């Protein structure tokens, strides 16, 4: 993957954005939105269709697991820091 450097105007720090996920998002984003809206239109705007169908429910479950996997270590780090701060003051 080739990193693309974009400089933030408000500060001198550079934000590094990987090019491949950016291109995938730009290309697949409109397609995913179109098929999402088509599915909603076919099922009378009922969102439960994404939870009751096995394939879409599995994909949503995997997405929830991956988001949790990314967030839990950071939350644990914050809890440990908070616990250390409380122990210092006690």
C-alpha cells in the first residue's frame, strides 16, 4: 500500500491516509448505498431485514466483533489509567 500524505491546513502535522482503503471507499461506497436503499425499498423500509436474514446478520455480527476488537483495548487502557489515578489520590 502506498501512503498518501495530506497536510492539515490548521496545523503543521501531516495526516497519513492509506490510499487503498480510500480508493475502495470511494468506489464501493456509492454501490453499497445504492444496494442498501434498493433493499430497503423492496422490503417497505423495514430495517429488520438486515438482522433476520442469515447472511446479512452474520456480516453485521462480524462487523460488531471487529469494532469491539478495535475499541476494547483502548477502553481497557483508559480504565487502567483511571484506576491508577484513583489509587494515587487515595
